[in-house]
């Protein structure tokens, strides 16, 4: 992931855009075959590169969470309701925080790809004796 991030930064300096693809951990059987992965090897991530279109360059970037909520020092904070609200409220835009978080939950955690992601990672982990339940 360190190498990937170096590539992303270097590419950006040449005007080349990138996108991390965490979805590469899904469909382990197909990915293993396509990439000739030996037993015990799991892709941690994938990055794709390309020249962004003018529309992409002009895209208004989504609101970011405050840095204080993303970078923590020494100890991990207790992520209670209030903390999470402060962290994600800027992303909710016109919606209420509750509406936004429940929409994101549907789109990510409750989505089919998430079930597949969990299944696929467990399949990779079998090699290391990780329990499947
Ligand atoms: C660890 C990680 C994994 C990601 N995996 C995917 C992915 O599988 N598919 C995808 O379309 N984008 C993926 N992204 C890109 C995000 O969806 C998002 O577009 C990117 O982080 C830029 O954020 P922004 O749209 O808020 O500028 C990933 C980003 C990160 C950091």
C-alpha cells in the first residue's frame, strides 16, 4: 500500500488520475486465476490510472470530514454517536446526518458486494487457518 500511494502521488504530478479499487478482494477464485496468485497470497488493493476528463477535473470534490477526526495521535478515540456525527456530518450535505448515514449503510454494509467481500476474504484466510464462522 505504501508503494501504491507513492505511485498515486507520482502519477498526480504528471496529471494522471488514479482510483483505489478495494473491490479487488472480492471474487477470490477469479482473481486468483487471473493474477496467478499462489495459496496464501491475497491482494491488499489495486490502483487504476488514467487521464481525467475535463468534466472529472472540474468536479466539485465531496465535502471532507475534519482532519482531527481522520488522524489521531497515540490512542484511538471512542467512536460514540456524537463523535461519528461530528466526523460525518459535513458529508451529509442537504440531508440530515441520520438520513445520510442510513443511506450509506444501505449502499455499503448492507449491499451484496459487502457479503461477497466478506466471503472472499474468508476464503483467502482459510490458508492461515482462520475460522470460517
Ligand atoms: C481503500 C480504498 C478503496 C477503494 N475502493 C474502491 C473501489 O473498489 N471501487 C471504486 O470505484 N472506488 C474505490 N475507492 C475510491 C473511492 O470510492 C473514492 O472515489 C476516492 O476515495 C476519492 O474520494 P472522493 O470521491 O471523495 O474524492 C476506494 C478508495 C479507497 C481509499
